[in-house]
C-alpha cells in the first residue's frame, strides 16, 4: 500500500481544518463534562462491584 504525496497532503489539510474548528471548553463546560464522566465511572464501578458480590457471596450462600 503506497501513499502518494497528494493523498498525504489532503489528509493533513483535513486534520488542520478540524483543529481550527476545535475550541477550548469554558470552565463551566469542563466541570460539567468532568461531573458526567465521574458519575459514569462511578456507575460502571458500582455495577462491577455488584457483579463481583453476586459471583462471590451468592455461591457460598447456596
């Protein structure tokens, strides 16, 4: 698979255009995203903990 200079140039232009459109989040946006991501991680952790409990405690109770 050989890449031509034109193909590489087009890819680079697309990446540069995307970077120009991107902006830094405001402080409020950042904290809101952080809270949502933290809540999602906590939820996944709780689900994993309950599965762990079911796999370890339930077989011993039977």
